[in-house]
C-alpha cells in the first residue's frame, strides 16, 4: 500500500538528515486503520502535542497523533536543538579566542570549520530524533497519522483520506516565522529559523532583522564563527520584551563579539543586488546602505491556523492564534489547545507546561467519555 503523503527531505540531504527524516517522517510509513473512536486526538506533534499524546496514552486513553511535516516540531528540527548546537560550537571558539586572558596559550591559527560545525549539529539532531520518532510513539500505544489534519465537524478530524472520530481533541499545531511587511522582502530569498540550519557555507556578511532571542543568539554565534553581522532592531535596544539590565548584559556581549547593532532602525528597505542582498536603514539618525550575503528575518511568529477546518469544529481564532480560556478550552468545550498556537509565551518549556495542564484537565473532566 503506497504512502498517502508526500515524502519529506531536509537539506542538505546527507546521512544525518536522512536519519532524522527516517525517524520523524518515515518515507515508508503507513497510517494505521483508525479506531472507531478515540478518547483523544492530538493535532500537531511538536513539544505540546508529543507530551499530550504520551501523557494521555500513559493514562490509558486511546490516542491518535496527527502531524504533517516533521514530528518533534520546531524544538527538534529548527529550534532548540540545532540552535544550541551552534551556540555551543561558537562558545568553544570564543573560549579558544579569549584563552590568553586566563593565561592559557592557544595554538596559533585556530579557527572555525563552519561545514564541520553544521555537520555536528545535524549529527546531534539525528541522534536525538528517536525520542520524537513515529515508531517510538507507536510503541507507546499512540496511533500516528502523517498528513494534513483538519476538522470536518465538531467531533471528527480528517487526515490522508481517513476520518478520526474523537471524544476530546487538543490543537497543538504551533507557529512559524512571521514575514513582516517590509519593502522589498518579497523580492529576495531570505533565511528564517526554518532554513538557516541548512546552510553549509558561512556567509561573509550576515544581516539579521529583529533583536529578539532568536536574532540575538544567532547573530552572536555567526559573528563568533567569523561572519560580519549587522543586527537591526526597530525599537530602542535589543531584547525589547526582556528585563533591561539583562538585555544590557547581552548587548555588551554582542558588541564584544563584533555584532554591529543598528537599533531604532527606521525606513528599512530591502532589495536584490545580483548575488547579494541590500539593506538600507536609518539608525539613530545615520543612514546605512549595506550589502549582505544572507539575510535572517527573526521578527516574531505566526500561528498555524490555516487549513485546520477550525470553523467546522466551532473553534474561534484570530491572527494571534486559537482562543482559549483559563482551562485551555477553546470555544468548543471538548477541544483544547496548547503551545504556540494559543500562548504568548512561545517557548518549549511553556508548551511543555501547557500540555501537562491539558492532559490533567481533559482527564479530570472526563477524557474517556
């Protein structure tokens, strides 16, 4: 029986990314025959979805887990795991670079092998991926369905031609990198957290738009690797949502590593200049006209609400995501939401906590009914 979904590849298509995909979106996967009714159907297999599915199955519920791209969500594939692998490598080089301050003599000519750094990241990600794999969750008693899931009624979800009937459901489809309405952005190929980890060559000059957590951590890492980095932020200072004293410490660290901060950025315009990208911006009254080899856009997140059939289920949502009450219930009392799809705190640990709440509340209110 052929697979009912399109195969997935992750670039570069080397042995490590092939191993990753074999775990979190197996090309030979055959969706199971649906049960007559599920106690719980979980839509989305990122942090919130995986924890919800495993926890509910551990309580004895009959659970289905639906995922379109890759199990593991952002955290495993394009978030925590790859970014922290790069940050650790960058810190290792910074320690070598600054060793003389501690009376340690580093070998002359030490540098960064960027392709090796990225290969290490892919190897570590592949090694971790069995924890989020389709077969692991199958072994936990969860029916794993690969494909686009959408509600077709108040108690039914369709995926890859099959209909899953449920007593309760949890929406955990997360979010994706936002594309801001910047002049010229649509004319260029730009990076987000979803494709920057596919790089195999270090850009000599990197532009970063947005000085939130993602922008700051990757700007510093790439600067330590040897790129000339320009970090643009529309507001005054970096990490605008964080404590000002803490942000100040990060600011000093970025500047020490050579990141050029262009805060209070106004009139930002982008364009294509042959094989490079052009950024023009006003920062503190000074005009900058910069050519960069790659451009990273990290200005926030957009919830994944499209194509879910939320209207058919009676679930209200807007551009900020699915609406929930204090019990994480949507406007359909038997459908909950957890993680980035409904939270202003878009972090893995927050999704973890919300998933645990959703399990406890749905079980307490009668998961098996």
